[in-house]
C-alpha cells in the first residue's frame, strides 16, 4: 500500500496534530506515505473563479504522482474532492484531457494520462486497510466514549468522483471506523450539515451560525467529542469555537478530534504521538485513555 | 415479433383442457376463476404459502372503502373450493416447453414441511415454536413464529415452515443435532423440551456436553460478531439441570424399575419414528459393542419399537466413554445415569460377552446386526526397548485405570503423543501421584490434535510440554526397568500427505529424559482379528469395516457397522452420530424403504449470515451485544489431588444470557416441537423440493409486483428513523387484523400520531422509474381518510406532484377527502426527511405553490412506495420477453398477449394498475386462454358431486345450530361474542351454539359440517357478516353434508352491528343477541327449496360494434359460441375510426381494419350494422331481443343466452370553450384527423383553418379537462376522462415532431394524469419542449376569438395572468356517455352513474358484470379508457359470459316469487312493477272469485327481488324463502324482548 501523500496547504500549518496522527497510524498499518516535494496547490480556491485554471493546477499534481506511479492519498477533504473531481473529469473526457495536457505541457512540461486514483486518507483506512485489520490493531479499549461523527462535504461529494464508496445521504464509513475501535458513534440531528467553512470568507455571521447549530446539537446529544476528517472543518469547529461561544454567549467546550488521532490512541500510541496536546479544546477522557490523564 | 394469434389448424389435435395460472394475487385468482368457470382445469401456481397477494394485506380499498379482506376472502375461498382449481403453493415455474394448446410446464415444488391435506390450521404448532421472526404479512411490524400462516383467512388454510437453511451448528455437528433448536428453547426457559431436542440426536447430552470437541462453535455465525455461542456448555447445562429436577422430584433412581418409576420422564415419541413397524419376528436386533455408537444405536432402535440386545466384551458398558475418558473430565455417575436410561427403555445388555461368530447372530433370530466394536487396540511406537518394564500404552493404560486396576508409574513420567489420549494420560498420571510429567510431541503445539483447552488445562496443572521431540530408544537398567527415554530434536520440513509439515530429526541433537515410566499414546485401531474368519465382510486397508458412508451398510445385507470400527478412531460425537444413523438404516432396511430420506438426498444449504445481514439484525434490535459466557473451572491446585470434575457448569442466568446470543441462522431451528405438538401428524421436516410436470393448453402469468424498497433512497430515512413507514406498513397499522389491531400508533413510542405526512412518488416518476405506479395517489388518499377515522383530530398532509385520480369515481373520492375529511394536499416533492433524535418527530422542508419555503414537523411519515417488477426468473422460465423497465412485454392492441403465443399476462406484471383494472385484465387474459383451449372444456374436470339430501319437512322438529363469528376483532372487538354464544344456546330449538374466530375460514366450514353430522342439525345459522358475500359459501357448506342450502340463515352482527355501534359495546352485544334471536325464529320456518334445470341458448348478443364489442364478439366466436353483433352506425369501428395514432406509435386504423375483417369473416358472427334495439325481454340463458333496421321497418327477434353491452361513448362538444364558434377551436379528435392529413401528405405545409389566414401553424394551445362542467349553470360534477392527458401529450409530441420550433402549450388546472407507462409520454413531451402550464385551480381560461385567438390564464406562481395567441386551440374534451345510453339502460333494466356511465355490480371485483345475471359490460360505456384497456375489458366480459354459455343447462328457481292464483284479482300491479318482465297474465288461469285470468311468474325470469309480493294488494304473491310467516317470525322475535320488558 504505497501512496503519494498530498498534504495541501492547511493540514501542515493549522492541523499538525492531524498530520502527525495520520503518519503515525499509517506507518503502523502498513500504509507507505511518500512525500512529493513538488506538489502545489490542489486548485480548490480557484475553482469558483476560473474553472480551467483550477483544473490545470489539479492536473499538475496528478501528473506528478502519476510519474512516480503512485495513487494520491490526501488528508484534507477539499484537496481530495478537488483532485478527485478533476481526475474524474480528466479520466472520463478524453478531449478535456487533451486540452488540459496541451496547456499543462506548455507551462510545466508534464502530462497526465489518467491512470491514478485519488483517495482520502480515511477512505484508505476504510477500504484498503479494512475494518478487520483495524479491529486486530486495536489494543486500547475505547468503549464508553460517545463520539459524534462529522463527515463534511467533500469527503463524499460529488459521489461519482469518489466512486460512490459511501452513501452521501446516509454515510456509514466513519461510523464504522469509530465503532470498530470500541467507541459508540452517536446519532444526532443534522449530521449531514456543512461546517460552513465555504462561506467564512463571504459572510461571517452566517458561516458561524452553521457550526454553532452543529455544536448545539452535538452537545445536546451528549457527545464526548466531535470526530472530523478535514482541517477546514477543524477551523470551523475548533478554532472558531471560542468566537462562537462569545458571539452567542454560551459555552460548549466540545473537543474536536481527527479520526486518525482516535485511531492512534486505540492502537496504543501516546498522546504526543497523535498530537493530542495540539488540540485546543482539551478532552480529559481522551487524555486519560492516552495515559496522560493525571498529567 | 411472432404473431401470437393461433389458428385452430396450427394446434394439431384438440388442445389440453387445462391452464396454468402463475401468481395467486387478485389477478391470478380472477383469471383462474374465469377459466375454471368455463370448465377448464386450472393449476394456480403461487410462490408463497398462500394466495391472496398484496390485496390481502390491504386494510380497505378505494374508492368505496370496502374492507379488502372482506371482499377478497370470498374469492379466495371460492378458488380454494372450486373443483376445477388446483392450488399449488410454494412452487415456481422452471420451464415451459411445447406449443400453444399443448404445453408442458415443469414446476419446482418447494417443501412447505406441512401436509396441506392433514393440517387443520389449529395453531397448536405456533404455541410451541420458539423461533420468532419479523412477519412479512405485517411488513415487519410484528413477529411471527417460524411455523406460520400469514393471516387467518389464508387459502390454502394450512401452516408452513420457514427454513433459511441448516444452521451452521447443526450442519457442522456430526450428529446433526439441532443446536439452534435447543438453544432457542433454553432462552425461553423450556429446559425439558430443550433436552428432548438433544435426545432426538444423542442419548448422551450430559456426557457430550462435557467432553465434546464441539466443531459447531467453530462455525457459529456469532463468531462474526464477537465470539461463538457456548453451544457445548449449554448442552451440558440443560442436561444437568433437567436430570437434577427429575431426580429431585422422583427420588433416587433404581435400576430395576421401569423408566417412569426411575424418575426418567417418558419422552415424547421420537419424531422420526416409523409409522409402521415390521412384523414382530423382525424386531430383534443385535448390537455388538456398548460404546457410544452401540449404545446410541440401541437407544434409537428401542425408541422406534425394536428390541435391541447389546453384546459387550468388557465387564462394564460405555466403551471409550467409560474406559478411555478419565473421570475428571467425565464423572462416572453422569455416564452411568445416561447409560441406565438407555437400558431402561428395554435394551438388553450382555456384558463379558465377546461376539466371535456373526453368522450365529442371524441363526439366533436377530434380524439385523450393528457392529460398533470401537478401536481399542493401541499402536506402538516401534522403537528399541519398548518392551521394557514401565512402558505403557495410552488406551490400555487409561482402560486399566478406569477399571480400577492398580498401576504405579513412579515420580517421573514421559508421555509420548499429541492427541487427547496423550493429554488424558498425562493428567491421569498426575492424579495417580506422579510429580513430574512431561509430554513429548514431534511437531509443534499448533499441530497437536488435542483440544486446545485441554492442553491449556494440562499446562495449568504443571505438566511440561516438550515439542519438536521424538523418542528414539527406551533406555532401561539391568532389571529391564525403564530409566530414561532417548529423544531427538526435530524441525519441520515440507508438508506431508496430511497437510502438516513433516518433522525431520536434527542430527546430533539426541538427549535423554530420565523417567520412571513412559506412556506411548500415539494412536489406536479397531481390533477385528477376534472375529471368526467366515464373516465375509469387506475390510478396508485401515483395518476398519468397509461401509457406505451415508447409510453405514456393509457389503452384507442386514449388517451395518459404525463408529471407530467403521470410520477409524474419531470423536465421541461422531460415534454417536453413527449410532443414530445405524438405527435409522436398520429401521428402514427392515421396513423395506429406501435407506435415505428425501431431505438426506437433497439437504438444505447451510445458512450463512453475511456481515450486512448481521448489521441489519443489530439495527432492528434483534441481536443484543453481550460477551460470551465462559465455563468456569476448578482451580488447578485443587483439582489434581483426585479425579474430581475440572469443568463446572453454567448457572441458569449464564445459560439464559448465552442462549440469547444465538443469531437463529436457519430460521426454523428444527427443534421438532411442532411435530410433537401436531395432533394431525401434518408436519414433515424431511420434505425436499421436487419437480413436477403439468400438461396445459394455455398459460396466464400474473406474478404481480414488488414494493419499492425505500431504504434505497437513504435521504428519506426509512430503516433509520422508526417513524418513517411505508404505505403498506401503514395499511397494516390501519388494519383490524394488523399488529396494533387497527389502533394506529407510531413505531417509536406506540403513541397515536397527530400529524401525518404522506410522501408520494417514492420509487415512481424518478430517474430510475420512468413510469407512474398508478395507485399511490388513491391509496394515500384512502389511508389519509382512514387515519382521520382512526385517530381523533389527526392532521394529514399529502405531498404530491399530481393527483392521479383518473378512474371511475376517483376524482369524487379525492374531492371528498378534501371537503369532508379535511385532508390537505401540497404540490411538492419531498427530497429528504430529517429526524429530531429526542422526539423521533420528522421534519420536512417543502415549497408552497406560491414559492414560499415551509418547514413542518410530523409525528409520522408514510412513504407511498411504488411498484417494481420482480419476475425476471419467471420470464426466463416461461420464455417470454420483458420490456426495458422489466415488466412483461406486450404489443399495442394485444394487452394480454406476451411475446410467446399461448402465454398470456394480466395484472401489474404488464403495467402498474389498480385492483379493478387487474381484475379486468385477468378476465381478458382468461378470455384469450379460453379462445385457445375453450373447445376442450369439461375434458379434465369432474362434475361436483353432492351427497343425497337429507329430507326435512315442516313436521320435523327444528334442530338449530348457531355459529357466532368473532371475525377476528371485527366483531369480537366490540361485541361480547361469548355472551352472545351462551345466549344463543338458550333459544328454543337451538341444540348447538359455538363461537368461531373466522366462520368463513376453511377449518370453520369443516367444523360446521362436523357439527351438522354429530348433532343432527337441520338448520344452520351464522351470525357474522353479510349474506351478500358469504351466504353462498355457507349454503354450499351445508349442501356438502346433505342439507338443503335454503336451511341456512345468516344474521349480520358485523356490518350492521359491531361496525356501526363500535362506541357502544354493551348495546352492540344486545343487538347481536336480538339479531341472532330473530334469525333463529325465522330459521324454524325455513324449508328446502329446489332449482330446476333450465335449457339455455348458447349464443350471445353483443350491443355495440366498436372495438370493445367486436373484440368480445370475436372472442366468444373463437370459443365456439354464435354471436349476433348489433351496431347502430352504418359501419363497424366506433370511436376508433377517428383515431390515427397511439402513444406507442402504433396504427389504430390498421388494427381496426384487421379486426373488422376478422369479425366480418368469422362464420359464427353475424354483424348487423344500422340496427337498433327495440325491445328486450327474458332472462339469463333465455333472452329475447327485438332489433330493427334503421332503413326498413322489418324487425327481428333474436333469442340469446347472454348480452354484452359495449355501446361506447362520445367526445364532449360543448360550447363552454367556444367550440363550433371558430374553426381554429377543435377537439383532440379533430386535431388527430388534421395531423393525419398532414402525415399523409408530408410535403404540404400544415393547413390551418381559414380564420388564421392560411399561415403555417406556429403555435398551439391545448386546454385540459374541457367538459360539461365548464358550461355556465351546469350541475354536472367534474369527473376525470382518464385518457385526455396522455392524448394531449401524444398529440403535442406529434406537433413537435412536425416542427420542433412550434410553441405547444398544455394548460391544466388540475393535474397531468399520465398514469402507468403513459408517464413516459409526459416526460418525452416536456423534453421536446412542450410547455405544461398549471393555472389557478378553480378558474377557467378566458378565450377570445376576435380576429386573433386569445387565451388567458392566471399563473399563481408568477402571480399574474398569462395570455397566448395561438393558431389553434385544442380542447382535451371529456368522454361522455353515448347518446341513448340512459334509454338503453332502462330497456335492459340496469342503472347508470351520476355521469351516465353504466354501473357495474361491484366497482372493485365485478367490474364487467351487471347486477342482473347474463348481462355484461365493456368499453367506454363503463367509463372512458384507452383502446388496450377496452380490449382487455371486452375479453373479460366475454370470459364472464362464457361461464354461462359453457353450461349445459342453468339452475333456476329457489328464491322466486309464487302466485296463489286463487287470490289474484288481476290488478296488474305486479306486472307493472316487475323490473325483469317476469310477471304476465295467463288467461288460462282462474283468479279470485272465479274470474278468468291470473298472473303467472316465470321462475327462470324471477330474480327474487321481492317487489311484487310487497306491492300485491291481495297478498296473492309470496317470495319463497322470504314468506310472510318467515319475515313476521323475525319481527315478532325482535319485539318479543320489548314486549317482555313492558310486561314486567
């Protein structure tokens, strides 16, 4: 299981805990993550403005991975979605691929032949590693933890770009990945709702109302933590949590963890190894599980 | 496509007079009844255990709100009782070969495991079945047992067993023990029964429960969830528990006494016991060897009624159980108890009795011999020094210890070997006092054959294990006493023949283990050499008896061998399995039946559960997660001191928890509790599937549909949110016989929902389904209406795209739902449902018609799921083609023909449709089949024979039997039926009164017959429902026991009592008493009535020469009946003459010309055009109709047996839309002709009527629903003409084809009602750019014709008026009844609907019959419909008519009016009032006061309506069966109570 690791811009800067946990768990589960230093922007910020330019950026990254004969594994859902969507378009439309390649070749000298795949890291865990192997790797019992899964948008959609690997209306992959660790994945209202990150730049008040609603509901459902798979969602739920609390004069104190962090803890990794100290909202329960509860 | 029409010449000889109908839903049942009614033998094939289909699941039916069960049940009973119909349930069609008229159908009959002929449906089996699964009939909302009958009125009225397969535990168990069965019983605390289950396979449950290697647990599906169920420990638990209970109750056991005295409960007879034993002299059996195999064989033989004798060489019985397994694993008392129990069954045991001469046993009178001598010969190590003192061998060593011989091993002991014998030896050595015990084994621990847990226990006890070590030499001292074992270390090489890696010695690794004793426990083998050499038995290379592995038969008849002696050394449970197998084989051998049962030859598959299935079971809450209960053991330090038992049993709590972990993989667990409970001996778990061949002339396919599974659209939350249910689930919630007894509650909290949302088009009209399911709009409307009746103050909202209320009475029903029931309708399609996790309420977001977004919360969401085809396999088997949607492929104008000649289709398999349309099409299919095989009618069916009638005269004392029906909860839920029954018994002349749950069910009918015989009843009364549906069944029931059918009386305590007085149970009970008393009073005066055979004319009159009339005529002619076809117009063809295209692009004119040609040329049809009816009289079988030519005054009298009315309809040409005022305003029919003119002359420009000045056509507006209701001051209510939407879409498409740039607008203010596959036309039209504009409901378009045409409508979405200036305005005009249809109705004496269409006998189930017999209805005269629908209906009418024409004679009389001429004054009142023209003055008679002439009533013409006796001023007429004295007796009985009360 070898993948080109696509870090993107946000994960290595704002969510180092995510990257640490991903690398640590991948190593233990036999996923070889290879860094390609030349990787550039996935194209997401340009997509709404200049679609072809965004496609070009994506194609460049795809071509770089293809040259190494590697499939791409990405941590960020936006990167995954953008690259996978571009890949899907380029693979399914020869004319488009030819057009894009002409531009790409002229600008960078690379060509993309449409031979690789793009997957989210969590999807790799779900499909390539599989629940059975994860079950075997679990050494620390997480039973008693009540966790709220948040899938976000681009992890699943558009469905065709993601090979319909999970049902976008009623996704199960993250729930299964949580329960296989022994924890409980709880039912709460509005699971499918977006974090609001996409409109943060345009309308802050609306954007913050969205994570607020989610936090309200997750707190009401009695969750110990919100489990996410995307650094953008983390910005909304964790980084903005204090702001939302101030704005709405309330207190949630809802820990937000990346799935690989949870997985690492269940596999017996230390709090340090999964980057738990970097999480802003502390979870006593998770620290206890990591054996650092008294520290 | 091949021409499906079959000429008589093609069929070589006479066709087979039988038909196969596939599918037992309402369509299949109707087709079967129509065929059977014409004397054709019918095989009615049904997949499930019962006929009735989806209709039986419904609560009520639209638009009449009749109880679905109440109207279908009589049909099902009729099919079940029909002498010409053979219902074959749980069967599939596999193959259809042959030609039309002579098919050979191969069917697969799947086992039901219940013999239908024996089952009395008493439900005793249900009470004992421990397996509960979701009920399919109740759509998973309730549980049922594994043995079940879907619903009370099911036909065939018999139970069936659901088997998914053999559970892995049973499949893995060498003895085939139904582990799932005893576990299920343990979970219910039914320990004795659980033990019985084990003992059906194994007489040693306590023994095996201790020492079994339990391979079952390795295969247990629960292991996929967490860990396997502790099956073995549960077996031990239940055996120990029950033995303790019995012993406690009965005291200490004594060997000398009989079984019952010994505290051994008499077990219920072995379910596999033979019905008949061989004669006495053949019952003695010799069993050689008293090990587990021999004892088991003897046990089963004894239970089957044989006298086995066991010969045992040793001084103790038990074989390896006694002398091989050490006591710390198997305490001796446990084994002794189980052996004693076997002996107590009468088994003779001869100890110290080695058999040498087998032949002598036959000489001694044994009829069969079972050899079970085991494998007691130890194998040697074959190494130097093995003969030293202190060297022992495993099996003999353990035997010596077990027999109490004193053996000293010394302190240091080496045991060589890796099997259970080695472990047992080592642990025994420890218990004999040795301190240092070492096991040496030449491979690694992983390869050791010993049980894993036994090795663990040995190590816990301090035994050392040296692996990869092989003994080389035994070293001994001078005295020959062992001192050490020289060993060599090994390494593993390549795998050997056994698949294990071969151990290879490592050079130079020799070492010595000093020891006082070596026990070689490496292997054992059978010892056969002691037998006299003349046994003539084949011996295998391994030294075992050569046997058939399945039957255990040796090469010599009568000699069987099993256990280690046949299979080589094996596990205990394998030996026991052989013992049972041997007993079964010996029994079958002696009875001379095949040694293998059907099920043994065709075993069930192993029931595997996938991860997904397990996840689903967890989601449904059927599996609760809890850890496996582990078996506790005694601490190692304590246990090695002596031979005390190491493993302890489970506690009752542990056992219960453990049993609940079982996943019930096989569904039926084969616990055989039902077999034991069934008094009728009807259950047979040994049934296996088999194929059968049927010879038939024609085939009708009616397999129906499957409901769309909404969990596929996950956004709707079905399967996730408990309060999202399907419409069928909601039907079950509404049903009185449903899971909540009609009390509508929501699944999450059993509370009444106060707000219900219905979401339409779930699985219809979407990307995956380009069709409309045609029924959902109406059933949702019905369900919403019923919900308001069930729940006080409930609010129902239906979210829909269009309301497709397209058929007879539908729109009025829809209007009523809104105006009377307050149902709200929103035009919005809901894409997703959200749930509030706290309340489980459901949140919907929808758009209102003016574009606002609304959020709303509901307690319950009902998904109106659509129909999907589900018969791919059937299509393949029948050799027919499916269309792209997966429905049956049919061609235009051939609605009941498949792509294979002689194979016909009806019901929803052809296209989604409602019940009446299915019934109509079923009749059409039956007619088509009759055209093929009708000439062979009567060849394969025996006439129904009744016993001679018991004479009953007025002088005979009435002996009345009263049956009070509960009708499930329909009556019993309100009326105190027990009290009414008790009361009935007190009434005069009542000799018997009884309450029955469903009196109409087949078992109750049987019961009535029994009671008539046993109590000598001469009157029978049923207090139940309505005579309208049920009287014929009850009459026939008593006729079958020799009572005249008119000695039956019925009281309606349901429709007229429990239903209407549901809120006053006390008063309803009092009324039920009154009604029953009245019935009793009248029945005393009932007398027998008789019918006479009346000859009939075997020809038909068909009125109307359109497509319907011609089709009906042609069908009857093809069946061999003469037909007179009368048409008023000068030409045949009717409305279709003006049609030039269909939605599918077919050519109606070509079809019409062909049809007319065939009608005109058929020798049996006389087609009279330009003729009209003048007069009609007569009655069924003997109609006399006068017709007249419109040209000349000559009249003709036609005598005929039946009449089919197909007078058609006409297009409305009202002035409401300025029709006729301007040539640019036309009907769709006019447009058709215009378009045809264009197509015929494609090069010309489209000619536009002159008013537009000759421009080419650029713009067309169509207006839907143009009808008489649009006229000012009109009081005609709106009704939907059914076809106009699709005609508009079709013509709009044609316009777009001619000119894609043309503006085509369809204005509608109701809905676009393109039901079924017509939806495709609507979609295509929209894709082609046709604009469908919905304007404000309740308004009319404003039409201006000054110069330019101008049409203005108000668009509510835009909030403004929109105006069009088209070249043409096309009115989608209503179909109205044909001219003169009211007059015709009057002449033929039947009724019309409000709109003027003819009224059929029953909207749902008799859509082509008139109330009067012999008159049938088809085509537009019934209601507007498409050509194909009219063709099907014409066939249905012909099929119904053929039921009469096919009879040799009619039975007339019975309930008819009779005149007492001596009282007749000849006033003519009766002559004038009789609706049937049955009364005439006969001048030959003498009336009152000797006047000449009195009235006379023709019995055959009289329908017994009762008008004339009521009107006759002289009381000269009496209606038989309703005579004045009979009616007055009822009245008197009614007022008797009041009179008594007043008197007091």
